[in-house]
């Protein structure tokens, strides 16, 4: 039996790599991204995998969550082996000293990176309550949710919030006989567009820029494909959810 997996942020980077690997594994996949991908659709058709893609703006997480609620109500009869939500989408906005940030950039980061995952998780848990197969929520966090960094207050706060809301949900689900397993996972340092953006900053606006350049120059960045494999492997671990806040490197 295949798994039913819902993935946000599948249009590029690690999210795209996760989608490609799940399709190749024959899983049933729903993606929520800014744009759909003809290449992913062609891959799914060639592999015989079930893929549905939604083009949506997760800055309006309430609309995406409402649509997901309706969609999940139609899926129960398919009885997948597992049903999984992966909150991967994020927006790197408001980078730089907080006193110089634009309020609209700060709001965008919080809406996409924290508000939408909470809304989608709430709907996912409610809509699948009573389903008999295992249910999992994997939130893609960051080491910066656990370590402060100057000029990244927005991103750090969003990821710290993701970690903590995951801890709270884990406590709630543990009280239920068939509660979902949830985890907020730091995936390591990955060669994505975010890293390019960080390396392009000036040292006066972003004091840690040298550290990010060094990671790149020393070849210490994971490829998106390698990071995706680590995440998919982590999802299958028998102890998934035992620690609601984890690091793939542990």
C-alpha cells in the first residue's frame, strides 16, 4: 500500500527533491506550491504515481487549509498505509537588522513560515481524526530556530515558533489513543536559493555572512537530493515523533 503525503513548497530546492523522490517511490502525493510543475506531472505519469498539484499562495494559509479540509474528506475511502503532512514551505523575508525591516516583509515570513503550517496542521489533524492508519506531521525547521543569529530575527523566530508549536501538538496528540506523531526537524545546511541569498549579504548588514561563505567554499552544504533522502528516511524511522524537536544529523 502506498502512503498519502501532502507536501508544501515543492516547486524548488529541497521540497522539489522530496517530491521527485516520493513520486519515484510510487507514493500518492499532493503538493501545495506557488506554481505547479509539468516536469513533476510527467514524472508521475511515467512512474504510474498519483500526483495532484495545487498552485496556491501560502501567505493566505486559511484558504489553503479550507481547501485541504474538503480534499481530505474525500480521501478516507482510499485507505492509504499512512497519511503524512510535510510543512516545508518558507519565505526568507525581513533579512537584516530588525530596525531596518519592512513590516510587510516580516508579516509575509510569519504567514508563510508559521501561520500556514499551523493552519494546515490544524485542519490535517481534525480531518484525519479517527482514521485508522498512522498519521504523521513533519515540520521542516532549522538550527536557527534553536540558535540566535543577528540580522535573522524574523527567520529565527519563525522556526523557534514552529519548534514550540510542534511540542504543544505532540503533548495534545499523546493524550489520544491513536494520536498523530509530530516532529519539527532541522534538515542540516543545504545548497538552496536561501544559501545564495545569505552569501550575497554585506557583512555590515549580516555579520555571519563569512560563516555561510565558508560552508560553501569548504563543500559542506548538502545537495537538495541528499537532504531529501535524509528526510524521507527520517519519516520512516520507528521512533519518529518520540522527540518532537529533532535534528536529522543526530
